[in-house]
């Protein structure tokens, strides 16, 4: 299921990057955010609540929910008039949470280097979102758009596709 989730995380990140660059309207970007947020939510719920789930499954589900909630929140914010600061502060929570996940994924007994590098990139990207949204550093808008596209391709789209076709394993 990781491949399925990552494929659509790649799609939502690429499209959100294009949106940040001003090439997609606010009233249109909510579609991919709700779809991906809902899909990742279903993956998380299945992972957490299947009959044989264990502590490791619950930890994986918690990780999925960091992103599911982000995308759903982005989608909701396209319908209501808010300044996105709350979402920005949640992004800081995601960024801080992603750091130890990256470290343990890179260095643990069952290290998965590509996934640890993904977590590292996500920690940086969500930190940039915090700077942009919570602190209002709008001079980072163009950078965050381009960086979001690159991260979406390298951490979502490509590994998601490779996991789904069996070329890559977790």
C-alpha cells in the first residue's frame, strides 16, 4: 500500500507546487488534495485497524496520517477564508516529527535508505511550509513551489511507481 500512497503523494505535491507557482487556481487544487488525503486516510485506517495490526502498523498509520491531514486541511482551506497560519503550525509539527523518523529509517537495524532520504526531504519541505504559512515568509513562495515539485517527483511519484511495479521494495 505504500506504493499506492506514494504515487498519489507525488501527484498532490507536484500539483501543489504548480499551484504555489500560480498556474492552478485555488478553486481547483482542492480536488487532488481531498482525493489524496482521503486515499492516504483509508490506507492509514486499514493499516491501523486490520485484525493483525501491531505497534509497527500503528506507527506506520500515524506517519500516513501526518500527510493525509495536511492534504485534507489544504483542501478545506480552499473553501474557507483563512490565512493558513494554523496549517503552517501543523506543518512545523510534521517537520519536527519527520526528523527522528528520517534518522531511524536511515540508521535503524532495518534501514531503508531511500525512505529515510524521503523523510529527510519531507522534514525540510514541511519546514519551508511552516516558514511560508505560519511566519508569512512570502518571499519563499516561488522556492517552495519549485521545491515541492522536485520533492513530489523524487519522493512520491518515482518511488510510488517503482514500488507498484515491483522494481523497488520497502
